[in-house]
C-alpha cells in the first residue's frame, strides 16, 4: 500500500488540527491583550510555565471540541485491510491517510487519540467539579461549626479515605455492578449536592432582593433537576442529557473517592479562616452562618481550591487511563486512552507496532503535564495574593 512518508504524516497532522491552531491563536492573543483585566487567569500569562500550561490544556480541549472535524475516521470503524497499518499508509478505497497507522482491529489510531480526548475531558473535569461541590458543601459546616458536626463528617470522610483506593475503584466499576441499584443510589445522593449548593448560595446572597432570588432559585431547580433526572434516571424528556451506564459508574467512583480529599482541604482552610477579624465582624452583624461560609470564607479559600482542582483533574485523567488499562473503564470498543494503551501494550503489539500504545500514552502524559504546569503557575500566583 502507498504511504506518504514521515514528512507527509507530520504535515498531515498539522493540517488536520487547523481548528485547534486557530482557537489557540485567538485565546493567546485575547488573553495576552486583556491579561490585566482577567484576574487570576490573566496573571498566568506573566510566566512561561503558565503560558505552557494554558496552551497544552487548550490544545487538548479544542481537540476534544472539534474532534468530529479533526478526525478523518470514526474511531470505532474497522477497515480490515488497514489492520496494523504503518503510520502514513493511504487507505485505498477513500484515499485518506492513516496518519498514525491502524491498530490490531484496523481502526485509525489518530482518530481514536483525538476522540479519546473528548471522553477524558468530558468525564474528568465534570467528576472533579461534582467532587469539589460535595467536598465544599460538607467541609464548610465541618470547619465552621466544629463540635459534633465536625466529628461526624470527619469520621465519614476518614472512613472512605481508610479504604484501599484500588479496591474501592475495583468494587465500584467492576462489570455487573450496574445491574444493582448501588451506583444509581449513590448517583441520586451525590448529584443532589450541586443543586443544594447553588440554592443555598443564591438564597443567602440575594435574600434581601427577592426578585433576583426567585429567578436564580427557579433557574437552579429547573436546570439542576433536568440534568439530575437525565443522569440518574436516564429520563430527560428532551433527550439532551444522558450518560452510558459504564460511564456513570466511573463518574460516581471518581466523585465518591475524591470528595473526602476535598472535604479535608476545605475543612482545614475553614478552621484557619474562621479566626480572622472579618469573620468576627460578619458574626457581629448577625449574618447567617451559611452566608458567612459561602460569601465570606469560601472566596478567601479559592486559591488553594483552584490549584487542587487542576491537580485533581490530572489525577482523574490518570485514574481513567488506569481503569481502562485494567479493563474496568469503558467498553472494549471505546477510544479512551486507557483502553488504547491496553490494546497497544500486548507483547507482540509492543514489540512490532510500538506506536499503537505510545500514541495514547503520550496523549495522556501531555495532558497531565499541562494540568500540572497550570497548577504550579496558579499556586505561584495565589501565593502573591
């Protein structure tokens, strides 16, 4: 079969990624131009580490967004003649190049790597955000009220943290568990925390302005329960919100295992912040306890939480890859990076067709590197506050 060669592979990938280059250029120019007005994000562009982190994360973010434009093939389509095809080989029927070759099941590796970014960047940030809201919702009252509240919540968090993490994930994502009510019950509880958080946030912040309050509460309940019934019960009447069962159990496993760590960070920050003068001033004014927690304490804890969130997205990315590698992630046909690494790491595959496992491994590594660089730069900037 004909091949375009190494130079053709490089130029072909650059050409296929044109939406990413345009998007990154716009982000870089706009962010640099208005960096003084963009707060903490804008200050990232005063350091090379921050710019590198933003560009690497942005590359994969835009690759995920424009995956349907960038990828030349459907990641699940098999073209038998392209089994274990070398990088740069031209598919005879369509004349399209397999830029990074074909895998053992004759699927385009380049397309699978691009669509794998969409899976990772759909699950990892969303699961981390839910874990953050669960941890904040429980960590704030534990740190602020102390006493029995702190003891009970800390005991529950320590109980989860004391359980072996690998065994915990194995139990939560093992095949067949979706046939039981356990993951759906856990999802039903954990997905209520974001609704609770935003309702209390708006209620305490706008209780003196009922017109805005009613609007925000109504919007939160409508959007919140619309997403809730779509994710938990797969009963979205519009059909826009849904999640595959094997994705739901991974999502729940990540949220359940990550929330105690966030809880401990928030609790520790609150124990320190509640001793400050502005908290005593708010208490003297007679402010509601939840107002003090959400509008006085939480904004002053945002720096460490932002840094921790970036790191947790990276940890979750590695976790998804690990679960996929052990066959506990998505289905075997999924283009997620962990499954691709597993498929490409078979002894014969690794020796003869090493790029099949190297491409998804490099993709995962580069995204985690970008998130770590971003977290390091954010840590430096928050220390200056």
